[in-house]
C-alpha cells in the first residue's frame, strides 16, 4: 500500500508518516516546509519505504498512490494569519489538486478538516450535524472558511466523480514535533513555563478547549481511512474539557515553573467553548482517546525541554 501524506513534515503529518511506515506502507511525504520541519522526519529518511518531495500542493502533482492523507495547511492562527491569501489557496486549490489526483489514480482520500468549521459554537458539545457559527469576513476566516470549502469540494467530487473520500474534523491536538513558536495554547504555555516567563492568558481564561494527544489522533486518522462504512465528517478529539486557566495551572505544576499568569485582551472571533461529541467515532471507528491530558502534557513538556536545551 502506498500512501501520500501532504504536510507530512508537519506536526501531525510527521507522526502519521512514522505510523504508516511501521504498518509496512510505502510513504510519500509531501511538504513545502512553511511550517513543516526536516527535523520532524529526519529519522525516516534512511527508511527504504520513505520518500520526501518538496512541493507546494497549490501546484498540481502527478503521483501513483493508493491512499492520500491531505493534511497540508498551516493550522495555528500565528501561521495561517501570516499570509491569509496563501492559507485559503492551500485549502481550496490544494484540495482541488489532491482530489484531481485521487480521481485520476482511483485513490481513497482523507481530508484533515478542523473543529474551526464550527466557529464560535452555539451548540455544546459539537456534533457533526452542527453547521457552525463562523464569521466569513474575520481574521480567522482564511482558515475556517478554507476548510469549510475543502469539505464542500470533497463532497462534490464524491457525488459528481465518485471519488472515495473520508472527512475528519480535528480538535485541538498537541504533542512532540510542535513548533516552539506554533502559537497554539499548549506550546505557548509550555515554552513560557519552561523559560520562567509570564503565561499569557487571553480574556478571562474561562474559555474552554479539549486537548487530544497526537498518538491518539493518528490512530483515529488511520481507523477512519481504513473503514468502508462511513465517509464522514467525523469528529476526532478528546472530549475532556478544560478552561484555559486550568490548562495553565496544570502546565505550571508539571514543569515546576515559577511563571505567573498575565492577562491580555481576547483576540477577535476566539471561540468561547470547544468540545467534541465523539459518539460517531466511538460507534463507527471503535475509537476514543487513550492518553489522558496529564500524561500527554508530561510527554509534551519533555519534548519542549529537550528542544529548548538544544538551542
């Protein structure tokens, strides 16, 4: 089985490449290295079944593959707002290109969509049937609406061209291989705590998030790709819900840091609540997260401690 992983040198993509190689796959990792890092896949480059292609998925590519995991797109506000036009081009044109490839070679394709399609939700927890509450002209819309369009394209290629698709909506994920300057809350807090800096809380810190360890997520992606009963969309995330203040205190505790909390104004369109309803994933994929947040955070802290010590 030969799999293409777009965004394969990124945080989640690199873990997925390792996972698939361990399953005996041939893996083609495609990345333009905007947020992906060579260090994430360095340990794979001597593997006979691993191939790295530096390519921007906004441009078409011709490959022979059996499965496509389409993960390519910057996923943290810092990176996707850096060049918002490029972000939406990646979601729209990139998805058209991989769907065209899937159609041509008759590959099954999985889209890594996002919980951001729910926007600032008015329904809690979020079920896949919820259409979302997204600001289409806000500073986050390049990512939120880009992924919504990507889901639309997947469904239309499926209906019109019989492309074999899978759609997953990924909730906050964390773990090793995250960028130090990722801009997402877990990496921000851990780096600030390890460096003894004040931990930045936006708003009152009472907004909630649900945090899934990357190994659990990769298991979910693989389970979704390799079942024949449901095309999606399906939520993948950890339904344990924490306030941002709870998370900060947990990380201070794990790191043994002397960091204090520093409050700043809430950015625009920041969701107040985010928690997945994973009933479908449990029933269809027999999947649910195994790593509890405290254990996962301890592993992430170990990774970031080593990363900072290397500098």
